[in-house]
C-alpha cells in the first residue's frame, strides 16, 4: 500500500515528466545551419544557443511546477487534516497574482486540488495506477483533463495583458502550450486506458 507521501512524490514526478515533454514541444530548439559545421568558430555561438535552450527548458519546468506543487501540497494537507482545501491560504501562498486573474486562478486551483485529491485517495503504486483507480474509465479521465485544461488556459489567457512583450506572440505561446498539453494528456489516456 502506498501512503500519501509516496503518492504525492509519484504525482510530482509525473507532473515533472509532463512539464519536460511540454517544454520540448513548446520551446524551439536551435538548429545549426549546415555551413556552421565547417566553420568551428561559429559553432561556439551555436553551443551558447544550446546552453540557453537547455536553461530555458529547466526554467520552464520549474515555473510549470510551482502552482502544481502548491495545489498538491494543499490537497495533501486537506487529506491529512480531514478538511477541505483552504483556498484563501492557497491564494496567499501563490503570491502576486493580478487582481483581475484571482478568480480564474482560484478556479484552476480548485479543479487541480480536486484532481490531486482524487489521485492521493486512489490505490496504486504508479501514476498510471492512481489515474486508473481514480478515474475508472478513459472517458472520465479525459473529461477531467478537459476541465483542467480549460481552467488553466482561462487563467493563462487572463495574464496576457499583464505580460510585457508582443501580445500576439504571447497569445501564440499560450495557445501552443494549451494545444500541446491537450495532446499530451490525450496520448497519456490512450496509454493508460488501451
């Protein structure tokens, strides 16, 4: 029998793998022009670009995991105390969320903590087993994924006006992330529920 702490680690590891796959799908990997191979001094610039790309992947994963860690911790605390998730405390721990986006963030956190609570209460020794036990059918799991995707995307879209940079570029990245995470979850469901 896996205890809550072990399940929490399984879920966190699973989210980290998802974040890594998402980062690779969203961030553009630099490709050296063919001529660069023949001029070694220019290859140094490519090596620098690759280092920036790798650091970008790590930063993406870490930032992707921050709200998920908060939600997972809140779900775990609620289960251990036998109470409901303290959403105001969760929002306080999240830090500086723009005022206009707080309701959407709270909605996303509610959906995410419910999902994590379902997984923490399920029986299993792997993320896949927890998902199968928590969501009996592929349809149930995909419905939950759709709810998660919609809530996160609504929150992300609400932040666009507050992010410095070209609005269309930022919106394009948010849409790319949404499409990619939707596809990753669909592939995961196909694997878990053959």
